């Protein structure tokens, strides 16, 4: 008997030592079930861990045959048969033990004066008294291990809570510092706004003084120096050669200081600090004693202790930069000072444009006078062109249709002669009349195309004109026409005149084998192109070439419409005629 107890207790002692290796409740519960099945040769082992509040529990179960795990209802029945705590309810514990009928062995898990759960095993053969006592010892070890794990879990939760609390405190401190810095920034920004308003008022006040630019910059730099606390303020201006040079009359700039300043090259693709400020809107700020000594040479060259510079511009035009030197404040220049300088620079740029607007206005008036004179010449040329068009119409009518009508009349008169062939004469007369009709149709088509007034008629008219071009020249014609539907008749007629004038020159003078005609909407107007691979000519001599007066009409018509016309040609390399007519006032 003692040997049997000894063997069982030794097995459970080894199992208890095995449990001590696990640290978490789920691991301990799973290991306890495996050990209980192995030690008791049971069919099913079950374990429940109660939450500290007593309102919930975690249930674990395992079967000796892993292929046939216990059903949930079976586990629930086993927990029902598990004994109550004998210390709290001895009667209920005895009743439950009797109901188990020795097929179930279960023990409450008591540790530190409270029940942390229950553990049990079930077998069809039942359990001996020795096995039940040993299992009770094992249950105490499981309870102690679970209690220690729960304490460790609560300790870890407390540690996590403390860590989170510390993190919250750190975040709160950071947030407090951020709010404090924002408050200081808002205060600085408010002062900067006030200084910027003062700078704008200074610009406005000095602009109204009526003095020249030199006096304006002298007064303005003095006001800026007071606003940013600087001993020297200077404007640097870009010249036409891309050199950055100082403007005389600046505040606090003596002749000795000005003599040290020389024009510096400045361009968008350069990497020096002046180019970055002017063309890339950077801010330059340097001070003796800074950790970075990249720009100490600038301070040495200028002979100052600190400097700040910002771009000086008027809209998109880069004028130069405005700089302040030798701050009167111990902390030196600040970003707020840079902002004040930028506002003053922008306002000064507008003044610069205003001062030079009078010169531009005078130039504009002179240009308008020249344009008006040119317009008068164009009007005269148009009158001349109309007279020439009338003469050409009369000449074409006389040389073509009227002569054919006269020949037809002669043929009809010859039919009265007795020795004539009436049938042949009548056939010749009919042919002459048909040619006369075709010539008159072509002439009328050039003067006023019949389909031009109807919707879609422009494409039809251009198509008919291209067919005429093919029949007269046998050239290969390529067309690309994209025309809005809402154009006025007058504008369609003007487009047609531009195209047909260029096409007529191809027919009469080019001897081309390929002709390309294009018309499309581009940049708020109609862009047209007539291109051929013909004999070409020298463009500079076009006004003296016979039969090229139509090219002059192309230019005059485009200019009168507010557009432009270009002609490119070389002998033997063909001719290209381009024009553009604005659409803004030419829709229905």
C-alpha cells in the first residue's frame, strides 16, 4: 500500500514540477490537462479558471483520443458533477461527489483563500482512493501555479497601465509645449502682421511723395530698417545682362560699404545663394557664430555680423532681392523679419512697375499710332485690292466666257451657209456653250459659293473647290477640316477667301504634285494651312512677281481681322501659307 502511494505521489510530484515551467494561464491549463490525462489514464480532462470578479470563466478541455474531442454538452455535464467548495458548502460537495459515482474525479482549485477554478478527469473505470488523494495534491499545485500566473498577469497589466500612464503624461507634456510654442508663434505672427501693415503704409506714403525712384528707395529702406531693427537695408536689382547690382540711396549704406559691393551674376540655373533667393524664392539668413559656417564668407565680404535677404519681385517678374544687415537685436534677425521684408519687397515691386508704366504707356501710344497709320494703309490697299478683283473678274469674264459665247454665235451663223455641216456645227456650238456654262459657274463659285450660307455648306464648298483643284492640276490633295458649327456667315466667307486665295496661287504658279489643306480651332481662333511641293519662290520678291498679288491680299485680310498670315517658300522646295483669325467676335 505504501509503495503504491509512493509511486503515485512521485508521479504527481514530477507532474507538479513540470507545471512550474509555464507562465501564462492558458499554457498552465493546457499542460495540466495533458498531465492529468497521462497520470490518471483518464478519457477526458477538464479545467475551468474563474475570473477574479466571479462573473465569467475560461473553460479548457482535452480528450485522450485527440481524434474524438469531448462534446460541449459533455463538458458541461462534467462541470455539473464537479464538487462544490467543501469549505463554503460541505453538504453540496458531498451530494455532488455521491452523484459522480466514482467515474469522475474533480477538485476545486483553491489558492490564497479563494477558489480560482476547478479541475477534473473522467474515466469509465473510476478512481481509487489513492488516485483521488494524489489528484487532490496535484489540484493544489495547479491552483497555486494558476494563482501565480494570474498575479503575474495582473502585475503585467499594472506595469502596462503605468507605462501607458507615463506615455500619456509625456504626450500631455509635449502637447503643453506645443500649445505654448503655438501661443508664442501666434504672438510673433501678430507682431509680424502689424509690421507688415506698417511696411505697406510706408510704401504707400513714400509713393505719394512725388519724388523720384532714388528718393523713394532711400525713404523706404529707412522705414524697413525701423520695422526689422536693422542698421542697413539695401535693394539689389537685376539688370538686362543678368547681373545683380545694388541700388544707391539705401539706408545706412556708406560710400565705403557701397564700394565693397560688386555686381554678381544671377541666373535660374546657378546654385549660388543669390540665384536661389531671386529665382527659387528662398530666404537667406546668416549670422556669425552659427554652427553652419557655409555663408561666413558672405558676412566677411560685406563686413557685417548678420544678414537676411528675400526675393524682390512684381508678380512673376524677378526684380532682384531686398536685404537687411546688422540687426540691432541681440537674437538677430527672425523669420518674422523675413516676412516683413517680403511684403515690403512685393509692394516695392508694384511701385517699380507703376513708375515704369508711364514709359510703357508712351511706347504703347507710339505703337498704336503706328498701327493706326498701318491700318490706314491697309484700308487703302483693300480698296486697291477690290478694284483689282473687279478688273480680274471682268478680265476672266471677257477672256473666257464671253469669247466662248462669241465662238458659239459664229458657229450658229455658219449653220446658215449652204455648204456647212449643220450637225457638226451644232455639236461645236453646244460644246462651247457647255464650256461657257462651266466657266461662269466657276467664276460665280469664286465670287459667292452657293452652299456657303447653309449649315454644313462650308465643308461642301471646300470639297467642291478641292475637286476643281484636282481637275485643273492633277495634284494629290489632302484635306483636314475641323470647323465649329456656330460661325457667322461673314467669318466663314472670310475663311473661304483665305483658303481659295492660297489655293488659286497653287493652281496658277506652283505646278505641284501634292497639296495639303488644313483648318482647325487653335488658341481661340481658326488656324489654316495650305502647303504644296511645287516650284516655290523667293518670299522677299513676292511683291514684284507677276500674278502673286493674291499673297498680298492674304496678309491684308488677316491683319484687318486681327489675326496674322505667314508665307514660307524657297525655289524648288514648295510653298507654305499659314494664317490665324480670331474667333471671339465671329460666332453666330
